[in-house]
C-alpha cells in the first residue's frame, strides 16, 4: 500500500493508457502481486476414512476425513501453499452444552493434525479456538440463561488451545471474540512449554450473515440459538475494530485477522496502516458461495473472479488470505 503525495499531471502530456497497451508493460507496472505463498487453505474435516463429502452451497468444497486431509496437505505443499486452516464437523452426539469434546486430545482436529504433521511436517497448521463446533447450542462460548459467559469461556478456551498446540498446530486462532482471551491463552501456552506457538487473533470479526454456509459445513447451522451479536462486532462499526486489534496486540497476539474479508476491505487497510503488523483476511464461506454459484450459473467467469477477489485482499493490505479457494487459486497460478 503506497502513501503518495501526487504531483499534478495533465493530459495530453500524460496518457495513462500508454503503459496499459501491452501485456508485458502491464505486468511490469503491476503494483500488487499474488502467489501461493499468500494463501492459507481452509479445510473442513469429518470423521471416518476415505470421506470426501460435498458441502451444501459450496460447490467444490468437501468435508475430508483425516486420511483425505493428509492428501490435501501434500497437494497444498506441492502447489506452494504454506499453511492449512482446519475446522471440524462434529456430530450431534459429540456436542454438549459445555463443548467438552473441544478438550479431547484425541478429537478429530487433534488426530488430523498429528497425521498431517507426520506426513507433511513442513506445512503450517492453524486451528480455530472456539466452542461453536462442539456446543449443542451453536455458540462460541458457555451459555447460561441465554447469556454467553465471558471469563468462564476463556478458561475453557485456554485448555482447548493447549490441547491443540500439543497435537501439532503451529498457530492457534481464537475466533470466539471473548474479552481478554488472547492474554490468557498466551499465558496458558507459555505455562505449558508451548511458547513457540503463534496466536493469530480473529481481532476484527463481525456478526455477519456471510458465515451461513460454514455453519452448515460444521453442523451447527440449525443448532444456533439466537445470534452472536453480543460478542461479535456490529458491521456498522470500524473504530471499534481498531480498539479490538490494539487490545489483542497488547495481550500478545502475533498476527490479527479481519473476518469476513471482501465486505470489510476498508478494515484490512485501516488495521495494516495503523498497526503495521501481520494482517490476514478470511474469505468466508458466503463469499466463496457467491463466487462459486455465480460462476456455475455463467454470470461471471469463476477463474477470473477467484483471482481478482484474492488480489483485492492483497491490494487492501492483507499479508495473507484464508480461503476455500486456495488450492484452486494456486492451480490457476501455475
């Protein structure tokens, strides 16, 4: 992102179409570059073996069993993708009010992380730290009388983060939006001898309708009681997001994220310009669905829309993008 003081230029001495006229010239003057290095592949997991189950409303996305996730990790590294972000589909029988399955060191996420690290040790693994894949009410935290409990939830998240880090995850990414959780998780990781694990905070996370297909993908879509507006941000607010980032950095976050991505490009830019820290965007399930469905319907060119959308994140200031399109995009760049 440039901060230029523009000197007045005038037509006809200046013709901005001139350097656009040839492909080689357009390539030379391109301000923003996109490569597989910039991508993190979002993958949804499901228990079993040989499972590759289509996700509703997300044509091209599948729930993968651990063995299939290992194959995906191998494909990712071959394409130059450095990291995967894993998310679990949890059967209702494993869900509970307290989300206890999140603390199971042999749960789907942990088993998959171990399998991937055994097969592809140099791929980075990122895990969501939140309880919504494990609760029977679909919320990110513990709930009492319809209220999400902040400090009690943070205690559970700390234990979840340690379990995940011990399983092999390199980056824990708290997405719950509880106050104070970054500092407590940092203390918990350091106390468990896991001080080398990074924290990528979902610092600017909006209460958005664009998460709909994801909630179905992990099995919580029709379980959610109410909404998440008491802990996720109001889409109308921007300055509040900068406060969230400042707090999380002060508590020990190594990087921060803006979620969703495309509707909040302004926030990516503001965060990067204000703090100058590693800043990531999440191209969420609803964004994926819009591009995929429009492409499948012939309304837009799917391939071009994928790459254009990802370049926009980079242009806005994102250092990297979590996307369900990552593998497809990397293949388009080869």
